[in-house]
C-alpha cells in the first residue's frame, strides 16, 4: 500500500478553508490534510481536515514541524497581507526541501472611474485622507490603528471582526464589528448611517469583502487601498481549482 502523504495548509482565508475541504474529499486515502490557523480570529466553520491553531515559532519552528510531522507539501493560503507567515513558510520549505505553493487570490480590479488612491501603510494612507476626508470607514484590521488619534479632524469608523483586547486610542474613533461576507445593501446602509466620505482598506481581493468597494464606487467616494506586500518567490496560483491540480500532480 502506498504511503499516505501529508499536506499542511497555512490558512485563515475562505479560499484556504475551501481548499482544505475539497482536498480531504478529492484525495481521500491518499492525502492527510492539516489546516493551520494562527489563532488571531476564531474559526467560523468546522472542517473535515485536522485543524491546528497557534504559531510555529517562526521559520525554524515551522521547519521543525514539517520534519517532525512528516509534511510532504505545504500550501500557503494565508491572507495576502500575512507577509511574516509567508516569509517563514518560504524559509522553512527551503530548509526542509518541501514543495510549496502559494494560493493568493487576485487583487481587486477597480474600474477607471473609481476615485482610487494607494498607499504603502496606514500612516501614509491617513496623510492622504487628511487633505479632504471627514468621516472614513477603516477596514484594515486591528494593527497600526494608533496613528488615527493623530488626526483629530477626521472621524474614523473602524470595523474589525472581533472586539480588540483594549480600547482604541483617540476620541475620533467609532468601533464596530462585523464578519465577512458582507452584502452590498448592508455596506451602502452602513456608509449612509455614518455619513462616510472615504474608505480605507487593504487591497485584499476576494468576494467576501468586495461589497464595500462596490458601495464606495456607487457613492462616488474616495477609496484608499494599502498596497500588498511583495509575494515570496516560488510557484503561485490564483484559485482553489488550480491548487488542487498542483496537488493532483504530486500525490
């Protein structure tokens, strides 16, 4: 009997969860699927795959996990902005000679008429916004939000998936929570309720959060997108189906 190979999926995205489910079904009896989450956000669905929650201890720790658990393949299907995790995956797979694939959904392609600005980080983004915006919807996650307090002339409506451990700095912040996928009607209503005149988001791509982009375009308000970090070198695909084909050629 042929040895059952082992796949480690670095997850946290809808695409990663879908890949884990489909891989378990498609490669039943041939592939053992381990789905890994960093643990920053609670999982929203039960999976057939084995689920591991928590960090590895950087690149060396991930390399040790790969060796100790007999991992044959790794698919990095983390968020496009999870640069540290992706760098650790690159280093670990190089050190252990483990085949690695990146599954990265394509960025949003905004129409020519969109009022689009781009920035490398949230500080640069808010500097851009300070020239014209008064009420900004911010959907960039919980990190680096302290800079918002330095711009008291702008009111920021910050949406996060889960409540932060402590209060956000600044009296110019309204905190709301929500979990994707988001509906267009709800995004339009949210922007109307809070009188939003600009959107600050990451260039995440994907269907789960694109409704806010569509709503901003419909309302003809400015969109400031944070540019993606440069991807790690190596094989990469855009879709779950392409990732399954990559696996099929190796299992």
